[in-house]
């Protein structure tokens, strides 16, 4: 199949199905829910870093001593920032999900938000011995349930209203007075159903969140594997190859699992345990390091004017993990001359750090860092391990070595075309 025909096939046959999937109400609202918690998890991660100095116990040099003393003296409010920022991710996802559903369906946000939060707490909470309320579901344990509750409760409430579950009031009652009364009626129905579901789960000694997590447990295990990392890396790059935003498309499927894994890792670290999920939303940052590698390799080999120009334009954005100038300028889109090394390179970007974590050569990432932080700094902060920088440099060298021979051949072809063009002019 010719290049043009293949591109047309993707645009005409495959892209419509991808768009239909992304535009499914639950999927698009889920993306909004995950996005809603990102800033909070980053803020919580900052507090977590301040609480846990990245130095061996007993370190005596100045920074280690000062940091440790600061963490000990301010432990209470640092822990508050961590708990409210990172360990309440379930609530932030719930809020984002409800807001997205209400926006799509043109529903009142405030009343549905209150009802959904009420439902989430009732369905998730359990009473501890002594009468206390267990709020362990706020974090990773409650994220899947938050997505379900945040979608179902507003949808069910809206269904009741549109199917006539209202108190028939005289027409003389103005709408601003009638609407709250109707909302109270449907809210009572929703609350009754919520408590019925709660009692059903309680009869089996579980909660909604625990039940959902048990169903998705195989997915979490399967997602945290080298095979899943390689599949994700290759799929994202194939989508980009056809001009589609691979990160957004693949992210609509995996981000909820990877965010759950990151929060679970952070909770483990704060409990004095080791993080266990290698493939998480922080680890995703490793899978984009090939962009800078391609730019550096292009700067090394470029003799054609096209590659010289694009390398100068793309280097600064690439330093901040922005790849669009390279993707559409080199181009990487529909460029069969470098497709094979392009896929191999990004597969290595996932495989090398994954194996390094699995073999104990660096710590598993557990800190959420903004996407645009330069990668060589970010890989350290994500795991608080200087060995991650070494792995990053190894990854970078391997990536450059893979792509350079193919870039040389591509550059020679471009140079020949430029010379032929200048000769005819």
C-alpha cells in the first residue's frame, strides 16, 4: 500500500472509530476526571518530597541535615499537605467526573456534586471499631469507584427527572421554587438506592470500591509488566506516525490505571514500604525521552538544510519534552524512512528504565512531576534516586545509536534532493 493510500486508509477507516471511542461519554468524562486530580497530586508530591529527604539515614553533610531537621520540625503540616493533595485523589477524580458529566448533559453541577460526594462516602466508608470512619478509600483504593459513582449518580438523577419522577406542583409555583422541590424528590430516590446498594455490599463484608478493585485487580497486574510497557510505547508512536495524538488516545484507556498505580506507590512510600508498581503515570515520562534523542542525533548528522533547520527549531522544545516541532517538522509523521528505528527507539525508552527498576538498579518512580520539567532533572525527582540519571543517560546513548544510521541515510537523500533542486533552478 502506498504512503498516501495508507494515510488515507487510516484517516477514512480507522480514525472515525478512534474518534467514536474517545467521544464516548464515559471515556471523555473519565479523561476529565483524571485530569482534575493531576495538579492536586503534584502538590501532594511536593509535600511528600519535603517530608521524606532523599538521603541515607545518618547522613551528616549540610543539606541532608538541614532537610531532615526541617522535615522533622514541620512534619504535621507537611503531612497535611500530602494527605489533602495526593492521598485524596479519589475525591478530586470524583469532582472532575461529576463536573464533566453535568457539562455534557447540561445538568446543575452543585446539586449533583453534593449528591455524588454523599453517595461516594456512603458506598465507600466503613465504620471502625470505636465508631470512627475509615477514610482509607480517599486515595488509590477509591479511584475506580470515584469514576463509577461520578458518572452513574448524575446520570441516574437526570434519568429520574426526565422520566417524570417529580412532584406535580400547581402551575402557579414559579420554576425557581419548583426545581429545588423536584431535586429533593429525586435525591431521596437516589439516596434510597445508594443505601440499598450499601447494605447489599455490607452483607458480603465489602464496599463498592473493594468490589470494583477486585474485578480490576488482573488489569492492574497485567498493566504493570514489560509487555504492557512495550505495547503502550509502540502503540503511542504508531498513532503519532499517522498524525494522531498518541498520548491522548492511548491515555484515555490507561491513565486511570497508571494514576492509580502512582498514588498506590506514594502511599506505600509514606507507610515506610517500597513502591511496587513500575508502570505508573510518573513512569510514563520515561517513554517520551526519545524525542530529545532524535533531535540530538539530527544535530550530529545533519548536512541537508531541512534537517539542520528542524534540529535548531526543535532542540529547545525537546529539552522541555515537547515533541510537536520535531514530529511535524522532520517529519516523523508518515516517514517510512525512519519508521523502524523510530519504533525501536521508543520501545527502548520504556524497556530500559522498566528493567532497571525490576532489577533494582534504580528506585521505582513514585512522585508526580510536571511534564515540562527537563527530563534529566525529572527522572531524579520522580524516584529520588541519582541512579535514575545514569539510566537516563544510558537510555539516551542507546536511542541515539539506534536512530543515527537511519538518519544518515535519510539526510543523504534529502541532501541529494536539495542539490538536484538547486541545479534545476
